[in-house]
C-alpha cells in the first residue's frame, strides 16, 4: 500500500511540475511578436500623420499657386 501511495504521489507531483513548466514556457513566449506589432502600429500611425500633413500642405500650396497670375496655364 505504501508503494502504491508513493507512486501516486510521485505521479501527481510530476504532472503538477510538468504543468507548471508548460505554463512558464507559455508565459515566456506570450509576447514574442509584440515588438513587431507595436512597430507596425507606430509606422502606420506616422504614415497616417504624414498623409494628413501632406493633404494640408498640398491644399495650401495649390491655393497659393492659383493666386499667381498665369499659373493655371497659357
């Protein structure tokens, strides 16, 4: 009976230990791609900002050009 109890306890401890190791591995691998995702978000944000600035400046420049006599063509 003692041998059976010891075997059950060892098995239970081995299963628990294996579960803890798997959980630790999953926690370590959890943010493996977060740097890539953050970089993509930052790049997309700056691209959007650059587009908005381009549109604002472009309309200003076209407005100034339309005030120049003869700028619209011959």
